[in-house]
């Protein structure tokens, strides 16, 4: 899943984190977003941070969705957002993260605060799909009618 092909420029970039080999979370998010009308580039599991940054700059999506469920999402996600936000091309891109980000859920509000302070626009817990859908629906690109 680590390459992006196709003619239509993807409106969303979905990605796992460098340490996370879980895949169905990414497939689920891709299908959900496609059902809403998005075109999705899915980098798949275990992408190194540099690969995510390169693809984000290449694709220039309206939305980047980072998903992690293996329990290392907080640390991986923090490192990744710092790498993404270090690039001026991505300063204004909406970037969100969600899943099972720690082994303690998101009860620790400090984690959410640190992730948003580092540059995520939103941090979603495991079950926050409805809220995520609202955010994603607002970013479905208008298509030219021929
Ligand atoms: C299958 C599985 C594996 C497979 C993955 C195979 C593959 N290629 O995908 C294997 C065996 C490789 C694996 C390995 C590990 N796993 Co595992 N795995 C699972 C399991 C059983 C199912 C995951 C799954 O596919 N779910 C289906 C998808 C569709 O749902 P999901 O992943 O839950 O995603 C949903 C939500 O999290 C949410 N979501 C996810 N991302 C995002 C993003 C946004 C923005 C939003 C809004 C929502 C959202 O929406 C999704 C749909 O509802 C879960 C337990 C479970 N029953 O959930 C454990 C689980 C995820 N694994 C776990 C762990 C700990 C591991 C290991 C660390 C175990 C180990 N000690 O080696 C390793 C990690 C390996 C690695 N490098 O990442 C833990 C994570 C604990 C935590 N986060 O607190 C879980 C929860 C099991 C448990 N109860 O302890 N695992």
C-alpha cells in the first residue's frame, strides 16, 4: 500500500504510524471516507515518518488522517506531527489522529493536549467515529459537473 497511483488527486491521505502493523483500521477508514465521496490515498501500516511527509507534500490532500491502534500512537503520533508541521507546505493542512492511541484510552487529557499543541487539529478516541465523519464530510471536495 506504500505507493500512490491514479489519475484523480486524492482528497485524503490515510496513514498508519511507523511502529503499527495493524491494517484493518486503515482499510475501514478508507472505505468510510470513500463512501462519503472522498478519494483516498492509503499509505498502509508501518510507514516511516519521512514517507508520510514526502507523500503529504506530493499529494497535498485537504485532510490527513493518522490512525494507530497498537498502543504506541501517542509517541509515534507526536513525532510524526512534528515532522509534518516542520514543513511549510503542510502548515495549513488539516491533520487529525485517532484510534487506540495509548494503552489507557484517552482518559489522560494531557495526551490530547500535547498532541493538539504539537499540531493536530483534532484527536479522536476509538469510538469518536460520528464526530470524525462530521469533520470529514465538511471536507468532501465539490466535483465539477459535466
Ligand atoms: C488483528 C489484530 C492484530 C494483528 C494485526 C494484523 C493486521 N495486519 O492488521 C496482529 C497479530 C499483527 C497484531 C499485533 C499486535 N497487536 Co493487535 N490486535 C488485533 C485485533 C484482534 C483486531 C484489530 C482489527 O483489525 N480490528 C478491526 C478494525 C476495523 O478496527 P480497529 O482497529 O479497532 O479500528 C477501529 C477504531 O480503533 C477506530 N479508529 C482507528 N483508527 C482511527 C482513526 C480515527 C481518526 C478515528 C476517528 C477512529 C479510528 O475506528 C475503527 C473502526 O471502528 C485487536 C483487538 C480487537 N479486538 O480490536 C488487537 C489490538 C489492537 N492489538 C493490540 C496489541 C497490543 C498488539 C501488539 C502490540 C501485541 C504484541 N505484544 O505483539 C502487536 C503490535 C504489532 C505492531 N507492530 O503494531 C492491542 C492494542 C492495545 C491498546 N492500544 O491499548 C489490541 C486492542 C488487543 C488488546 N485488547 O490488547 N494485532
